[in-house]
């Protein structure tokens, strides 16, 4: 079982920056693929950025060049550095952990943290 706790959300003006953190419990953080998703009311949750257990990353086209996902396996934490924020980045940001060996059985979500970008 993995528990995820996000932090770092808030209200920021367009052009500003935020850093989200997701702290994970459990002993197998380093083997999990980690990701950040965003959800706005009335829409499906969408992938923002992901990082594999080996450190490979991928990003949604809308955030490439502005957001950076990273992980610190010693601290069981994944980060999302968000720069040059835009109003369309507004939404609930959710941390996801998935064991690639058992992606359906071991698929975990945090409670989310709200990011609001004002124009």
C-alpha cells in the first residue's frame, strides 16, 4: 500500500512559479513510476508530467519547456517545478504512483492540491 500526500499548491499570478511536492509512504518508492495529473471541473484528469523509476520523463505538450518533474528516491518524494504559469494551468493537481510490474493492482492517487493562476 502506498499513500501519497501532495503539497505546494496555491494562488499565483500569471508568469509566476510554484513547486509541487508529493511525499510517498512505503518501502518501494524507487521502483514506482510517478506522475502528475491535472483535473478541472467537468473534464477528465489529464497527464501533465511523468517520470519512470529509471528517471525518464515525458510531458504534456502544453507544459513542455515550462514544467520539470523530478524525484528524490532517498526522500520518497516527487516534485513538479512549474514556471511561467498560465491561467490555463489552473486545476487540481494529483500525484500518481504506479508499479510497472502490476500497474492495475498497484495504482495509487493522492488527494490533490489546487493550483490557481490569475491573469
